[in-house]
C-alpha cells in the first residue's frame, strides 16, 4: 500500500488553497478572541522641569504667606508680634486704614501666586509676554533684595558684627531671622527661576538669512 503523499511535498500548482467563498468558521464563534492590549506610552512619569517645580513652589510660598495677612487683616491677633511690636499694636488698635493695608498685602501675595503659575504655563498665553516678564523680574528683584537685606542684617546682628538697635525686639528678631526673611528670599529665588523658564520657552527662534 502506497504511502499517502505529504501536501507539503506536492508541487505548488497542485496544493489546495482555501475557498474564498467558504464561510469563515470564526464568524460564528460565540466567544470572540480578545485583541492584545497595546501599552501606550505616556509622559506621566517623565521628569518635571526644574523651572516648573520652582514655579509651583513659588505659588505655594505666596499663597501660604497670604494666609496670615488675611487673618490679621480681618482682626486676628495671634502671631502678629512675630512681625514686630508695631504690627501687634496695629492689629489691636483695629485701625481701618491699617487693616485695609494688611488685606491689600494679602491680595498682592495671592496675585504673586497666580503670576508664578502663569510663568510655568507659557502655552496658555494668558497675558502678553513682555508684561509677564516685567512682572516676574520686578517681583523677583523686590523679593530677593528685601529678603536678602533683612536676612543679611539680622545674621550680622546675630553673630555680633553689627550692634543691636536701641528698640531691639528679641522675639520678632528671631522670627525674622529664621522664618520671615528667609521666606522672602527663597520665594524670590523660586520666582526668578520660574521667570527664566518662561523666558526660555517663549523666546522667538533666531532667523537665519
């Protein structure tokens, strides 16, 4: 009895091909096969630019700094002596002009927080580029100069290089040395970094002739 030929050994013209008119057996399969999931690449775990992180930190510093201003502006007294005896007297005096001034400083701090957010989102184009750069640079200079001078002076007094003033307030002095003045200084540095990020991401490409 002859062995049955293997279809793979037959010539190509003699091999049987599937009939295109035949029904597809998989069409009536009640359980369709699941397609393998394709993993999409996302930038969720991509590193965040340091300028963006600096802008977020500057916004947080501004808004946290605004909280005591609103508290004291609306009549609170706790913690006002950490700024100085004069500040504590203003809160206890309930002077409308003084309270309004303190509230305005709180509003300015909130605005500075929004400025930091605008600087790290240049794609939104919420304000003109020149206006944002001017505001960012001006606020940075003001914060760094104020905080740096206050902190530097307090540090020189603390280590004995400068003499203490006659109306020296030791309680408020140490709060300025370890909290308020460094806060201004660090806030300014962070805002400056966010401003540099905005400038770099909105610069016009150089044209070649």
